[in-house]
């Protein structure tokens, strides 16, 4: 430490106190709650985008039915997967509950798979492929998938920062002292890029 | 690397160095690392791939500037030499965020990105414009105005028509395009975005400087004046460094954010 030899004694104490305050806040006493809030906000965004995708699906199923009614299996699979994904009751602490988080992730992955199959099947119907409604829905779906990917990446990054802060010095000190009830947050197992639906090219 | 000024020559040297290191550590946590290298935002038309002639660039720049004056929306046209191995979707939103296109808070930015090497085009839409410049509309613009001209090898024409169409939609006239789309987009809630980190850095640096100043004065009695200037000068350059390298004296991003909206095409 530096040798502060101020001639007047009354100057030394406030300076030391200010330096201590600087040290403490510089060492991130507020990092844990602010990283937590950021991660929660990113999680809301992820849920927002998944919901948006769910909202697009009924319209998509109806449009495909109009041209490809015989593809009943695939259509029903999508409808069932969507119902399962939207009916999951997420607990308030889903981000710190590994089982609930996994359930959510699996349901959404299943829906992604069913959607991919539906789009692949639609390839076989030229009337459907050139239908304006279908094209608009498809572009909206692709856009939503991209937004989901971006939201997931933002969330993964926010959770990484939060979990790292809980484990590394000096965050771990504040964690033990003040935020002992905080738990590390769950993150997505596989990047959405890998799971992305097959891009349908005309 | 930023160092504390060598003029600190008293026993408060240690305190100064320490405060400087603390400030640097706080700054480092604000600046994020990026894996992709983005071209510099030299203007509203960034022609890195050199596919546009000067006349086209000037005409486009004027129109884009007029758009921002009228609606405060920022539309930037960029052609890329290379997508650096990633998808144009992945590149697009990161580029939009890096440049901060769109006004802060409103997030009303959009990018028309052309990658001639990979033959990909994308209209990247900021959070705030997703309700007007919907995915369906951007797909129609790409498929009807841009791709046919690109296929006929008319890159400048395609870019100009694409930009004109986007500006038409942003100026409120989307009817021509809406006729081609049958589905309404759901309205989207904008996320809140408050980034006060650079302010905090500045505040603590100023406080550190003040403390050093006080220590020096109490120790030496009156000789602390000259030091104050280099320390506060440094905090100014740190603040401009942390806000991301905006080009001086011209066009710069307003700090808008992107969420992956928009659509792509290829030819």
C-alpha cells in the first residue's frame, strides 16, 4: 500500500474512507444483482420470441392444410408439439431450476423439429410454395427463428457473466457474504444455430 | 495500453497507480470482445466490396440523410468483402449493434447488407422498426426489388431500388408492398436499454483524480495543479474509447440496438 503521510491527521481518515469506498465499489459489490437482472431480462426476451413463434403456428397449419390435407401426421405432430410447449407451466424460478429449464428447452426443441418436418414436407407442393400467405408466414417464421437465436445468444452471454461472477474473485466473496441465496442460472445446452430448421430454398 | 502519467513523482505515486489500475479494470469490464471485424462506419454508404460508383454512393447518401432528417430513422447501406465464415444473419445483427445504428432508446435503425462474394443480401431491422419494416415486407422487398436486379448483374441498381423501397416503407407508404402480403405482424414490445457504464467509469476516475489531488496537496502544499490536467484529459479519451469509435465530423450511429429482425436472400 502507498505511504500516505499527510501532515494533518484529520485529512488522512476521510481519504482512506473514500479510497476504501472506491475499492469496494470498484470490486463489484453491485455486480451480482445487476448481472442477475440483466440475465432475467434476457430470459424474458427469449420467452417472448418463443411465444411469438407459437403464435404463428396455427395460421401456418391452416394454410398448409388447405393444400396438403393428406399430410395429416406431420400437421398433427406440429399441433401437438405446440400445445405441449405452450401448456408448460413455468415456475417463477425456472432459470435456476435445472429440471424445469430442461423441460422447457426440450419442449421447444421438439416443436422446432416438428416445424422443420412440416416445412420440408411443404416442399412437395408447388401450389403451396407459391401461395402468398404461405410465403409471408414462412418469412415471418424464419425471422422469428433468427430472433430466437439472437435472444438465446444474448441470454447465454448474460448467464455466463452472472455465473462467472458468482464463482470468481471478488464476486465469490460478495456471494458468500450477501447473496448466499442466489443460485447459478441454467443455460441452453446446444446452440440454436446447430438446431436451426432446414432452410427451405425455392 | 493506458498508463498513469509519469509526472506523478511523490509518495502518492502508489495511490495514483492503484486508482489508475482500478479505473482500467472497470473500463475493461465495459468493453466487450468481438470475434468479427467490422468495417469502419465511414458514412451512410459503406462500400467495402467496392461495387458502387461514386455517383450512386452520393445519391444514396443524400437520400439516406434526408430520411434521417425527416423521421430520425437511420438506414445504412453496406457492402462487405467477406462474411468471415459466418452467416449473414449472424453478421448482420452484430454489425448493427457494433455501429449502433438507430437512435438510442428508439432503436429505429436498419441496414441493407450485401455480401457479393457469398452472394447474400440481408435487410437487418432494429427493434424499433420491426413493427413497420416487418419480416414479410423485407422479404418482398428483397425478392421483388433486389434479387432480380442482382441476378441480371446490376448490383448498383438492385441496391438503389432496395434502399428506395425500404425508405418508402419507412416514410409510411407501405401499401404497394402490403398488397403482396396477406398476414398481419404482431406488434412487438421494445426492450428497455440503459447503458450507464461509461458514466460510472468517468465518475470514479474523477473521484480518484480528486483524491490523488487532495493527497498531493496535503503532502506538498500547493504543487498539485499541473497534475490535474493529464488525469482528466485521460478520462476524456477513455470515455470516447469506450463508446466505440464513432467517426468524427459526419455520420455516426445513434446507439440503437438490434434483435435479429429482418430477412435475407441470396442469388
